[in-house]
């Protein structure tokens, strides 16, 4: 009766185009296994006796294998749809946004912002004052972030929904590549990253002849006692240690969002920068290091947010830290094209 019910429901969903043919067949097959389980028991009994297993266990394993296969297929499809949705959102935002007209400047400041109306204008103004082209990525904000950023003189592209900081930054990177910028400076919209240190990031790219420079909070003597909990500091140390191994250089602050990126690495990240929290920082560094790109770190102080508080709760930060670390250990991070010599 249960198998017949499942089959009827699946058939109805397929007729209404709510379930694709592939998944309909999968669920029908599972229902068929259930309906014919008594027959299967007889068919597999000789095999079960040979393997010294229960026929019920074998039939149950077949059904479970079918169920796992269907779930994996669903996961693949959902993951693909999410990636396509983010890519379409980025393309729509770039095509319809108030993006900057490129000047002779080769550097673009990319500022991801989500509900930062109280601080984004100050940050954008400071970046403009040091001579950078500034692009604020309004990541689906529900306040006046986009309006304030435009009023400050920055250019703005607005994502149609909140894609996460990595998705916003990737959109900025894509715009930079399409517009011919050579270097991107990544800076948060909350005012914690001192604009006065942007020039140090840019000069370090040339000094170290590297692909990415990270501004480290922990390497700076000006902020030796940051207000970070012991548990969070341990987690950050663990991530930094693995990032140091991947890049073959000392990294103390791999989660810093204050960095400069250029060249081949900028192009690679514009296509594959992970969108989840820590994916745009930690995973990007891991992937870059393992693909042969050069990453360096310089001291950079951090100041208190101008307004508001971090959008990530302690529990979210802990969960996503575990995810990021597992991604590195299992080597399931994004695979960037290897760096080639010019």
C-alpha cells in the first residue's frame, strides 16, 4: 500500500511538471523495490545463503542504495542551481548597475556592503580621496546602503538578493576583469579597515612580486590585544596554520578581508571565489597557495566598527569555521587554474 501511494504521488508530481523525469523514475524504482520486496526476498535467498546474510538485509540494502543515489542526484542538481542562480544574480547586477567608468587608474576598490548605510559613505569617501575608483557592492541590503554609497561619489551595483560576502566580492572581481582593471583592493564597508594602509597593500604587491597581499590584524603592533575570545582565537590560529602550509609562508590572519589581489589570481577568483563566510578569505587563500600563487602578509591595524555589529553570530562563525577547515583537510575546496609564468 505504501509503495503504491508513493508511486501515485510521484506520477502526479511528474504530470504537473513538478518533478523531472529522472527523479520520477528514481522514486518509482524505489517504490517498485518496496512493492516487489516479497518476490525479491525469494530471488535473493540463494545469494543470501551463500553470503550468510539475511534476505531482508540484502533487499533493504538495495532500497537504501537507490535512496542514496536519488539524494546524491538531488544534491548535485540543487548545488548546480544555486551556482547558476548566483552567477545570474552577479550578471544582472553588473549589467544593470551604476558601475564606474574606468579611469586611467589600474586599481579598483571593491567594497561589499550589507545594511551598512551608517558607515559605507565614510569608507567610500576615504577611498575616493586617495585616488581609487570605488565600487560598492550592495548585497541585497534592506536599508539605504546603495543610496548613501552613490551620494558619497562611489559607483554601486546592487545584487537582487543577499548572496553572501563572497558572492558580492566575486561580482566586484568580475566587473574589474571585464573593465580592464589590473588590481583590486578589497575593503569592508564597516570602517574597520584603515584606508591609510591601502597604499601599503599596493606597494607590497610590487615589493614581494606576489599575487595577493593580506593586511593582518595580528601582525600589527598597534593592535596586539584585539578583543577576540580565546575559543575564536584558537580557531583562527588553526585556520592560519593550515593556510601557512598551503602558501608556504607565514600567515597570521587568514580571515582578514583587507587585501589586494592582481593578475591571474584576480581572474581566477572572479570566476571561482566561494560565496560562503570564510570561503572568500580562508578557502581562497588555501586554493591560491595550492595552485602556485604567491601570497604575502603585512601588518595592518584594525579599528572599531563605525556603526552596528557583525552579522555573523558566534554559533554561525563556529559552524562555518568547521566547514572551512574540513574543506581544506578533505581538499574539496575550489580548484583554481595553476599559475603560469608570463
